[in-house]
C-alpha cells in the first residue's frame, strides 16, 4: 500500500511536470499599438479640414497590429501582414511627413536568457541586422492589479531615456527650416504583466518582468495592448541572419547620416522650385 501511494505521488508529479513542459509556455500574443500625435500646424497654410486629415492619417500610421511569438527564453516580434498597411509617408495641404522606423514585415528577435537582441532593419532599401545587448529596465513593482482578458495582471513602472532626431525643410521660409536636431527625454514606462504566463517578455523591446507584459504605456505617446493570446503554438523561433550586421550605436549613426543627406536633398530641390511645401522628418521618441 505504501509503495502504491509513493508510486501514485510520483506519477502525479511526473504528470504535472509533463503538462507544464509540454506547454513550455510557448505561444503568440497579438498587440494593438497606438501613438498620440501632438502637431503644431498653426504656422502652416493648411485649412482646418486639411489639418484634421493630416492628423487622422498620422494617427493611422501608428495604429498597427503586431504578433509576439514567444517561448521561455526567446521571441520574434513582427507586424501582422495587411494589404492596407501604412506606408510611412503622409502628405496633405503642402506638408509632407515621413515616419521612419516602422519596418513592416521585418523581425525583432529577443533572447532574455542571453540578454541579446537581433533586429532586422531596412534603411531606404539597404538591409541591416542590428545586434546588441537588451536594454535593462529598473522595474518598480506595485500592488495594483487588474484583469486583462482572462489574466490577472500587476502593475510595474520604470524610467527610460529616449533620444530622437528630427529636421524640417520649408521651401518658402528658410528661417522655419531646422537642421538635424537631437533631443533626449526621460519617459515613464507603465507595464501590466501576468504571472500566469511566466515568460520575461513583452511587445517591442520591453521585457524583464516575471510574466508576459499584456499592456504597456511608454510615456504619454506610445501604448501597446494585448488583444489575443494563443498558447501551445509550434512556431520555430530563430534568430534572423539577413542584413549587414551592425550594433545599435553604429545604426543610429547611419540614420543620422541619412537624415542629413535627406535634408540637403529636399532643401536644395524644394527651394529651387519654390513649391511652398514643408517637410518634417523624425526618428525615435
């Protein structure tokens, strides 16, 4: 009888271990992203209707769906393929805004065990593979909780410093044109994670919590909300290999160089024609 009880306990422990390992906490999480856009268009010649159209088009640029395919140690983050995906260029009423860094269809790979990432990037037709160490977030845990879908989530906060680059070309008023500017801002991250899915992962480049991040707000501008989770998927998660390998600092230098080239290109061409068009370009932040 004693042997039977021991065997039964051993079997139950094995069964639980088998079920947990069988799941391996592998799955897919679908995220809706939104970005708050605050534009100053008072000095433009656009009508109110054109301004509203511009703001609506810009808002659509950042309303996208991404899929995080994950297991216990690694993940692939990629935009969901759609026929009507935003192009990154918005034009209305003589103003053109080019949004860089979307990289639709490209993969962002994270490995939370090695604390490394490998992101595919496309810089105006040239393929790069940015490989570097994951940013470490000093998360502060709180007692706040809420339900997202069917998952109990807890709140954590952190701060991060973000650098953005931008320039503006105005074909009619050179004083309104701006050279490439760098700006650093500190933003507060607010994350909601669930221990029910014990993977230290999340959307985009966010990670480091004892559970999958289902909702995240990066300052007041960018937000991510998980709308669907599918567990026990069988997708392979492999580090991408295509593109010229550079680190994060090298890639930012390449982007800055490209922005300066674009400023010279648009500035020279537009002022010669006097088209009345202004062009604003921003990366990051």
